[in-house]
C-alpha cells in the first residue's frame, strides 16, 4: 500500500512539474511576441527593395523613428494601431535616403499595439510593401 501512494505522489509531482515547465515556456514566448522595443522593415516587391523603409518603436519614452534606406524616391510611412485597429499615431518621413526622423509620443502604458511600415510613392501607400509587428506601448 505504501509503494502505491508513493508512485501516485510521484506521478502527481511529475505532472505538476510538466505543467509548470510548459507555463514557463509559454510565458517566455509571450514576452518575446510582445517585445517593447520593436523594429520592422518594409517588404520587397518587384518594384521596391526589401528593407527600403524601417520603423522602430521604443517603449521607454514612446519614441518612433522612421528611416529611409533606399534612394528609390519613395517616402516611408509608419503608423501605430491599438488592438481595435484604431490608429494611435501616423507619420511620414520624406527626408531622403540615408536619413531618419524620431518623434516622441505619449501612448497608453502596457497596451498591445501594432507597428506598421510602408513605402509611400507620390502620396500613395504601396500596400504590398507594408509589414507589421506586434508589441506593447
């Protein structure tokens, strides 16, 4: 009878340990998926180079930096939305290749956000270049 209790306790402890390890793994994955400092580069197409525009959001201070990395004549457009797809902030950088500009915002703390970046040619957003990344403010 004693060995039966011991083996049942061993199974319970093993199960609890497995559940705890799985929870820790999920917690780690969640932290990575919602990184506070995020950077995203534009998609490439047949007309536009990959990474021609880059947007970076820094949680500490709520800074958005947009960089133009290609002499293609296009501007770089970035915007931040909340989980309800409401645009919180949107900016366009058209200072030319090799340059960048930083803006400081006051966004709600610890809210899930999406950072989008696209190329904008003659005032028209080039949808196929758009790319996004999920983070938190």
